[in-house]
C-alpha cells in the first residue's frame, strides 16, 4: 500500500521538546489547535524532537506549516515567519535545536521529488529552554497569536473553528482576527 494515499494534504507540524519550557512551543500550540474543529483535510502532528525522522511525515503534502522555537536574537515571544527557501535567499539563520533534522528532512523530500508544494515555518523566540513543562509568560501569551497566524495562513476564520474551550473565548479571538 502506498503510504501517501492516507496522508491529508495539509500538515501542521509542532516541533520541540515539551519538557524544556519554551523549546516546546510548537508542541504546546499543537495541543491548543487540537481543541479546535479544523477542516478534515488538515493533519496535526507532534514532531517532538524527531528531526530527520520527519521526512516521511512532511513528504507529498500540499502544504506544511512548522511551528518551532527559533533563536533569532530578538526579544522572547517574537514570532518569525519564513520558508525553507528563505534560509538561502535571505540568509536567515534558523537557529533551532531541531534545525538540522527539519531542514534536512525537507531537503531530502525535495531530492526525492516529494517536497510539499508549500512550506511555511513559524518560529518563536524562546526565553528559557531549561527543564520544565510550562511555557514562560512571554511565549504563553503568544499562543493565541500563533494560532491566529496559522489559521490566517490556511485562510480559515477563527469563527469556523471555535471549540468553546475556555482558553479561546470566541469574542477575544474574533477581535484579534479583524
């Protein structure tokens, strides 16, 4: 059986180590996205710290959105948006604990002619990546904004996916997406 036949066309990949505070931002955002009623063509995947092992997960997709902690030298909570191609063209330094694995996985998929048609990376500047399960406050308050940016990237309005969870009040989220 061809493994690509079961893949959903859109993948949201949360990356990071959720026992190292802010390094787990991608996984924390993914957990919040799981509370929403997203369209059936979207797969949420916890990539953890798998890195290069993600080649089979990212290959043959219409669109891949990666959420990861990225050291870019800006204040904690700064959100970056770029594509893997930007790393070469714009000379962006993708300084992540998982950078080699994810970027290499995407490059390998490209070599195998299985590269996603579109790939976007949302990187978030961490404050603290020491041992701990909770995000620091500068990142915790950015989770709704990251979700808003992911939904916007997918052309989905917040009203289409509101779950009723107390963390995401409909009025609050809809105000931010106007």
